[in-house]
């Protein structure tokens, strides 16, 4: 049985419903849509929520996925309403730059992806190229020799919560932040669908 945020259903009755929260270009949304289309992820994207008007929201609409904007970030009551309305099983943070309210309804069902090996290089304000520049600087000081991405359960603090899956790649002080970003995003494209699939299957 899968415990849906909207009730209890068996997998055989319907696809697992995902809510995707994003704030930017929607590259991670593109990746999840492609993973589902290829049959690699047995789920469906029921709704996309943006923290602002952005390309990711427009991509969702173009793909025929219900989408909405909650300027400044979604509130707890609105998140609960959306999850109930769309029968959401899992909330996926796909480049969502706001702190998500962890309500009783969604606790243990919110998953985030972060472009570094948590618990390092995480926390408030650490996202996107800020992370990769910090990683390259640390590599230049000889403090680290690898980076990667982390998928974890989200809780009340940024980039904290039980880790589901990590993937790693080498890094050096000679890398540019852009090189590292491209390398890590390639890992993210495999890691996030894999992690979602693992939690779906229990």
C-alpha cells in the first residue's frame, strides 16, 4: 500500500502522484518528465507550483500539467489544499528556493535535491552557482576532492533531513564553477528519479 496524502490507495489503482515545486528554469522538471516518459519512473506529475512566475511553470503548462504560482513561496494551508485537490503522494523540491512548510499532512513526504554532498555546502542561501563556487574554492584549498548531489527528505530547515541517495564526482581547484555545475547536474538527472523510485517502492 502507498500512503497517499489524500488517502490510502494501492499502486495498482493509479499512478503515484507527484507535486513538483520549483523556482527557475525547470531543467529538473524536464528530466523527471523524460524519466517518466521512458518508463524509468513509475509516477505522474499531477501539479507544478512555482514560487514565482518562471520558465519552469511555463514548461509545465506547455506539457499539459496543471501549474500555479504562489509568489514568495507556498504557505502551509495552500500546500495542504493542493495536495488534497491533486491527490499528492510525494512533494518534490526541484530547484525550489523557498523553505517549504512541513505540515502534519506532508511530513515525511517532501523530497529535495541539492547540488552538493550534504551536510557540506548546504543551508540558507546555498543554491545553484553559489554552491559550486564554494565547492571549487574548497577544492583549491585542498579541503575536498569530490562533490556531487544529494537527495534527502526535507524538514523544517534548509538542506537538512535524512539522506536518501548521493552520487559523487571528482572536483579540483582547477575546475570552473560552470564545469562543476554541468558535471553535478548530470548526476542529478540520474539520482533524483532513482531516489523517488526507491521511496515509492518502499
